[in-house]
């Protein structure tokens, strides 16, 4: 019986929190942030994260990636480590696309 009362109280508190979030705009802001983070990284963004110029070779990309990934693994910033990894993945796709188009 006590768990039923507690369950209803938790549900009621959750509903009230959602209602307050909708009134203050927090819910919409959160949805926009989720949508923004879902978009893929641009080549320019990836180059900025890794500190590379447009004419950088793939070897330079790998060297920068290794150095930044290792540094962030030691300092404990998982967020930065994931950004560095996503930047490398983005540039890897660009370099592979360029290799295929130049090889044809």
C-alpha cells in the first residue's frame, strides 16, 4: 500500500516537472540541442578541432589525432576525446572520397 502511494507521488512530481519545463522553455531548448548534436560534423569543423589546414596529408591527420586523443585520455576529458574521434572519422570519409574520385 505504501509503495502505491509513493509511486503516485513520484508520477505526480514527474508530471509537474514536465509541466514546469514546458512553461519555462527548457523542454524546447533541450529538443533543439538534441537535434543540433545529431547533425554530422563538417569538414571545416573537423579541421578546426584537429588544428589542420586544408592541404594537410592523411599522415598529418593521423598524427594530430593520435596526439590529441592520447592527451585527452590522460587528462580524462571524454567529451574532447569523442570530438577528436568524430573529427578523424569525418576527415577519413573526406580523404577516402577524394582518393576514389582521383583514382577514377
